[in-house]
């Protein structure tokens, strides 16, 4: 069976796919205890962000919302779609527009940390009590002022 993966976007001020993104984020929150943002916070951040969304046969399987400075606010991949390169593809889209890409990841989220480190992010610092529930985070960074696109392209070609 052929699977069609299509990239769509919501630019800042748009929210055509906000409900789909919310539903995916909430599924992960319920199933894995991650992405615990409240609806108002999520929708406000989504509306202000550039969001890249991947759809398989018209069903949302992954998305990334980014600020204008390349900071990834949300990166979510449907659990059954993980390992198919969707997260890497989304980060690559962000890296096309930004020489440096940054994000936070919960210190206990080993899957996210392994993913980010595997594609070249480095941990810059640990922040205690970063999350509303008191959880700690690592601040991660990909790239320097030059060479990010080349390194990411090289990684994706492996």
C-alpha cells in the first residue's frame, strides 16, 4: 500500500490545522504524560508560530511549531508513525530558515533527548523547575552561525 506524505504549513496568524495539532498533542499527553500545555497557551503559541505539518493520506502524523528565531515550541509525532523520519524532516524544514535551531526537552523524556542528540543537537544547560509541574528541562541547540544546513543535509543523506 502506498502512503502519501504531504507537508502543509500554517504561517503566523493562521490556524487552519490548529485543532488537528491540538488533538495530536493531547493524544501524546494522555498516552505518554508529555506535552502538558494548557489549551489557551497552546493555541496562542500556535497562532504566533510557523507550523509545519505532515499528513499521511490526509491524517496528521507530525507537526513542529517554531518561533521566528528558530526555537521549536512543539514537536509531536504520532507514536505509531515514529521512526519513519518525520521528526527529522520537520527539523530540516526549520533549519532551512534558521542558522540555529533550539528547543527544550524534559530531562526525563529519553526518547526526545535521544532523537535530538541523534540529529546533532547538543545540551547547552539544564533548567530546574522549567515546566509548570516542576519538571526540569534541557536547553538544546543545533548548529552554529554557519554550517547548520550543510551538517543537517549531510545527516539526512546518510
